[in-house]
C-alpha cells in the first residue's frame, strides 16, 4: 500500500507540476523565489541529468522500462513500509520521466523531459535544472541506501 501511495503521489505531482510549468512559465523569463535560492526556469531536456547524453534520448525510455520491471519484480516480496516508500518513489520518478519521453515532442521515445526547478541560478549553471520526478527518484534512492546501511530488508526483517 505504501508503495502504491508513493507511486501515485510522485507521478500525480510530477504531471501536475509539469502541466503548470508548461502553461505558466516562459523559458526566457525565469521566476526568482526565496531570494534567488530557487528559480522556476522552464526547459526541455533531451538528455539525462545536466543534459548529458543528449544524443542518446532513445536509450532513456528503455532504461526506465527496465527499472519499472525490476521494481515490479522486487515488489512481490515487499513487506517493509519504508522499502515500499523508497521503491515507490523510484518507480514514480521513473514513470514520470518516461511519460515525457513517450508523449512529448519531438516524438515517441525521443521526447524531451520538462524540467523547471533551478537552484541558485536561473539557467542551471550551478546545479542541473530538475523536476518532481527527479526529486522522487533521488529521495527514493537515498532512502534505499539508508535502509541498506541500517540492515533493513524488503521483507521487513533486519540483518543487524
């Protein structure tokens, strides 16, 4: 149940914020928030984080599909709420960006991901511009690493 809530929450919030960003943000006019600590700066990213591998857009949907299948396989033995949240966030993040890759221009499996959060610089010069799906993926991976370090197993048992 925790995994399903995390997935639905991550995908839903990602889709909503991307819809709002594409509707209300102008790529040429970033919005300054929190004294310049955060900017809302609309961009479409054909690559991975930091726009890396922008010429290999077709690979990212395949990676996302593999991640989704792998998490689905792991979920069969899932009995831990924290692990459900961690895997749900990773799954939701992968699905959010996969939706962009499939349905956004320039075409199926070549779509560009909508990114709009920028830290400390309106154009991503300090840190990559990102979206809610990226945040979900990041927090899910951090939580999974923490659970591993603490010896928490997906079946709810502890190693230590």
